[in-house]
C-alpha cells in the first residue's frame, strides 16, 4: 500500500503540468456543480402559500380520526349490548367476562382521548 502511494507521488512530481491541469479541471467541475445546485435547484422550504394547504390537510386528518374513533366507540357499544343480553340470559362464560373487562378498558381509553382532544 505504501509502495503504491509512493509510486503515485513520484508520478505526480515527475509531471507537474499534468497534475496542475487535472487538479484545475476537478476544481472547475466542482464549482460548476456547486453553481448548478445553488442557482438552478433552489432549496425546498415551506412558504407562506403552502401553510394553508398543510393546515387543511391536518384538519382533514383530525376529522378522519374523529370518525374512526366514533366508529370504534359504536362497535364497542354494540358488543357490550350483546354481552349484556347474554348476561340477562345467564349464558356468560369466563371468556366473556375477560372480554367485557377488555372492552371496558378500551371504551374508557377512547372516552379519555376524546375528552383530552377537546381541551
């Protein structure tokens, strides 16, 4: 490895005009790429005109989340009513009681999320 570097260094010292020419070519090409990047490709920033569309999308997302949350609450409510009917018929099993407990926890979480989002 060291021998290779020494041989390359010797070639560079033997041909200073070529070394100078290639280094200037590399320097000019790098400046050209830099100029193209700065002047022809402007940076992407959030402008004032983009902000209302972003806010509109966030409102749409919030509305979709509220609809999904309402659907989950309705689904849990219907399942709980079905389980209540089974309770009245006295046909509940141990698995049903675990399910009821899980559904109550989910229902409470959804209600807490709804209350927190209103604040």
